[in-house]
């Protein structure tokens, strides 16, 4: 390379590097997707239309929970929300207004993270560090849960300490379970045949990689939670580090983006550590954030 060409390359690098830094710092790639998703929704009638949501309950502390609030799922039978804490391991039942109804101590799980309602009194919870998926039961009379002998499935895929399984979501219409790995690498697995195996003992489990890290948008830096919208089967992926909620349709097409930043969606402050999200049958969106913050979003068409 001649000296003249070398100087030209150096000048281009000096010009491009600050531009890339600005794109990363201000998340311009995410903003581009946000505006694109607004236009895309006019062609996708089943979208949740994430950009139309506005916060109705903003950073409400949940009295009775001090720290480590994580994961979220909606129980259509009780019309309440369930979340978890991992230190100590507990399952929290919460109203849709962010009021704590009860705390249920859990034994037999070292690092309690994700939770999803399967149906009736059946739930699935995640042991993050050990990458174990456990089936437990909770009803109105449940005072504590012992998961020591609970049915479980282990997926020891790239075990990496505290960067294991983080999110879990049950899709009732397709009878499948989605499980996400937080990062290094980010991955989403799809497990089918679970309910037949659990109920009848017939072994026909099918485990696939539903979404590898390479197919996630570049502005998503981790996966802190998964949730499935029951009516459409669309999947919501929550990222704590990116402060972003994104929507995939049933064909794994990215169709919606919702920033969780100060000034967006009516938020007074950016959501500090979003750890769980879910949607109820009316389309209301809920998010919980460590240490104990509760958010409710409603669609404003």
C-alpha cells in the first residue's frame, strides 16, 4: 500500500469511527427499527402495535418485595400475575395493579429465574445456573413449593454460570415451550411434546433452536425475558441491557419495537433493569424491573 492510500484509509477510519460510536451510543439502529415497525404495522393487522402503548402505572414499588424481582406470567384462571425472586427463592402472586397478594417459598431450586403459567395449577419455572426446567403446581391453597422431586428437564447447553436460562414462555395453542439463554450466546429454544410426556409418559420430545443469536437484531444485547401473546402466538423478547421490547410474529419475523427509555411510551425514567414481561387477554402489557418495580402499559390507538 502506498503512503497516499494509507493516509486515505486512515482518514476514512477517523471519519467512520465517530459515526459508528454515535450509532451505538444513541441506538440509532434501534430507533430506525422503531419507526420502521410503525410503518410495518399497517401491513400486519395482527401486530400488538407496540409503539402505540403508553405507561399507565410507572415504576410502582411492590410493597412486600425488597429485591431480586424477576420474570412475569399471566394466569387467565386467577386473572393475576406471577413473578419470582431468587434470593430467597420465592414465587410472588401480584394483581394487575402491582399489589402483592402472597409470597410462596420455593425449595429444591438453586437459582430461581423464569416462570410461565401452563394451565390450571401447572407452572414451569427455570433454575438458571443449572439450566433445569421444572414443573410445579400452585393453587389457591399453596403455602410453599418443594421442587426437589418435581418433573424436570435439563438442557446443559453452554453452561456459563449466571448467564444460563433466563426466560421461559408457554404457548398453549401450539403446545410448545420457549426457553431463552441470556447471552454468550443469546439463544431461544423451542421444546415440543412436553405435555404428552408429562401427562402420559410418552417420550416424543422435540428440541429445536427457535432463534439463534445471529438472527437477533444487532441492538439486542441480552435476553432477560420471553412471553407469548396467546391470541396471535407472537413472541415478545425483553432485553434489560438494551432497554428494549421487541415482537416477533409466528414466522419469526421482527415486526415491532418498543424502547423502554426515559420520555418514550410516557416513561418518566428509563426502566432500570427490566427482568420480566407479559400480556393479558385484553392486550395490556406488564413489565417488572429489579429491585421491585412494576409497570403497566395500555394501548392508545
